[in-house]
C-alpha cells in the first residue's frame, strides 16, 4: 500500500509541472511565430480517397490554412482567446488558444479534391491518382 503523504507529494509535483507547461503555452510573447498547440486529426483511407479530419472548434474559416509542401500537408492557423476571457479571471483553461500547426506526411500520388469546415472540423478529401 502506498504512503498517502508520498502519493499527495507526487500528485502536487505533477500539478506543478502541468501548471508550468500551461504557463509556457499561454503566456509566451505573442511575437513568436512558433505553434503553441497541435490539433488532433483522424485519417481515413479507401481505395480511391484519403480523408483527413482536423478538430478545430472555435477556429474561423479564414483563420486556417492548409498547404502542401513536397509530400507534407501543413495545417496552420490561430484560435484566439474569447473576448470574455481577456477581461476575466481564468478559473480553468483546458482549450488551447493561439497559433497551431499540424504536419501530416502524404503520398505523392494524392490531389486535393475538397476542403470544408464543418461542425468545427476541417475536412480535406484527397483523391488518389495512378
């Protein structure tokens, strides 16, 4: 059986580490161009298509870019802190805000067929050629 004091100390250290990570993530100088967070993606493949769904709730369509560099899809953009959060004491902040970037390796034989932002998700559909 674990000693309760040791367990409480370990939990306190873990919470301090998490607080430091959040502080670095949300309070770094705004002039930096480095991405602060990476959105989650789902990738579905059929015989003829590859569909990539990127979760971007709260991101305006004009605040996201999807580009292909070589064989890499690069999704970038910004999710701003809501107006209410700028003038309020933050009680809990679990949703990442600021600049994001996600890189996904692609096959050379893909061509972008459709792009849509639906229900907070960027959906990119690629067709396979050859």
